[in-house]
C-alpha cells in the first residue's frame, strides 16, 4: 500500500512542477507580447518618419532619416535583446532547469 501512496505523491509533485513551469512560461510569454508591441510602435514610428520625409521633400535624405530614426532603432535593438533573453529563459525552463526565476522587472 505504501508503494501506491509513493506513486500518487510522485505524480502529484510531477504535476505541480509541470504546472509551475507552464505558469512561468505563460508569464514570460506575456512579457514578450508586451515587448513585441513596443517594438511594433517603434517600427510604426520609423515608417511614419519615412512617409513624412518622402511627402515633404519628395525623396529620402539618408543622413536625416538615420537621425530621425536613431532612437527607434536603438530601442528596437534593446527590445530584440530582451526578447532573446526571454526566449532563452523559456528554453531553460522547458529543458527542466529548476533554478530559473521569472524576473519581476520585465514589464
């Protein structure tokens, strides 16, 4: 009878671990959605800069465009780095690493 309860205990622990990992992954994915939305806003801003420049001048001045979009490009690069970190965190969780913590400052 003891073996039966050990199996139940083992399955319960296993289910709890899987649920915990799934919850961590879901939270990380929500952070990724937020970061991707911010990235989309920056891409939209770049597109608006290009459109404005073409509308106003009839063409594109590469240097002026670079300056107009510099902050957006830097933010996109930072967002891509954060997204990659989160993808790596998900991979670590899926690989069964139990020491991975979901960062509270990733908003």
